[in-house]
């Protein structure tokens, strides 16, 4: 069964595009309780007193609400066959 994001849930994956120290360590999506899906950045930080913590940043809305999000990569499920390879022999 495919992953379907639910209100109040989300996930972030390692940021493979990170090239600068200020870039987020993880990037992903979060569905707010109202059903809107926003980008989220997660970074590992160290406080002045040496304690480690995780910093979260919720960004702009990334997808109109009401559309289901499937897969570990959180890509929208296509509404039609556009973008699908029609040369598959089965």
C-alpha cells in the first residue's frame, strides 16, 4: 500500500543537495492539521552551552490542499497518464 500523508504528519529525508553549512540537513513535507502541505527543513544544531538540538523550519505551501500525496518521495500521484512511459510491454 502506498504512503498517504495525514494531517499533523510529515517526513524529511537527507538533503542530498546540501553544499553550504547553512543548508538544511533534511528536507521534506509536512501536512498541517488544516490539510495544507508545507515544505519543512530540519537541521542539526548545537546550543551555546554545547547541547545538541534539532531546528525545524516550516516553509511555503507546496501543494494545493485536498490532493493526496503518495510515496516515500512525497510526489503527487498523477491524475491522468501524462508523464507515464507508454512503451512498457505489460
